[in-house]
């Protein structure tokens, strides 16, 4: 017969092992459900909106937006700077779907950022755009792509950058087409990250 003392030790060891097992299982579960640029790309590569209609198409678009929204900031930048998968699907959307997809995938706090950006002096707004463009170019050069890839997202043209400064970011965004919003989305997200992180005001 096992002594009470040893029985208590055995029960404590079993309880500790159970806790470690649950923690390990939880870690595995979280790791398996965490969205990454690679997982997003795998889903996007299999998706062909031209073959979908009705509720099935709407459900696929919602899932695409959900997966993009679940990406951490760096992984989202990796998708934006990648080989154009979101762009291919964007071209298959109707104008209404494009507008809804953009609104659904803009980062939290984006509209507040538009208002805050408007209140900055012109020199700081210009500096914000220049720094954001610089970080986007750095990102484009830092991610691997298959050789021969030509369908990368286009860089924001100097003309669009000038319009943002002239009209103001909030007005520019409000009056732009869905296609233009998609083109400048990486730039706007980078500006938002810079403002939230305080990088805009660093020397």
C-alpha cells in the first residue's frame, strides 16, 4: 500500500504533467491557427473568383478579407510587397466588391489616422509620405520572390503623392476610386504605422 506522503507526491507530479500537457497543446493550437503570409498566399493561390457566384463568392471574399486582417503588421507588409496575389484577385472583383474589400481590410484606427494626418503641417505630411515610401521600397527589396515575377504591386506614382499633399489625405481617400485606394493602401498603412510608432517625428 502506498504511503499517503508518496501518494500526494504522485498526485502532484501527475497534476504538473497535466498542466504542461495542456500548455503544450495550447501552444500547438495557437501556432497552427496563427495566420502568416505563407498561409494567406496558399489560400489566395487556390482562389479563383471568376468561377464563383452568389453566396459562395461572397463567402470567399469575406474569408479572404478575414485572413488578411489576421496577419500581423510585418506579415501584412510581406503580402503587400509580394508577388501580386491580392492584386490578381482584386482585378476579378466588381467595383462594389473592390470598395467593400478595401473598407473591410483597412487597419483599425485608419480613419482616425486620416484626420490626424490632416492636422499636421505640410512639411511633416510631406516627410511622412517620403519616409513611408522609403520603408516600402526597403520592404520590396527585402522579400524573396520567384524569379521572373512581374506582377508586383505598382509603386505609388509621384502624381498620386502630390495629390495626397494637395487635396489632403482625407479628401483624397474619400474621392478616389476603389482602384486608386488599392494602389495607395500600402503607403497609407505605412504612414499609419509611422504615426502610431512615433517614427514620423524622429530625426
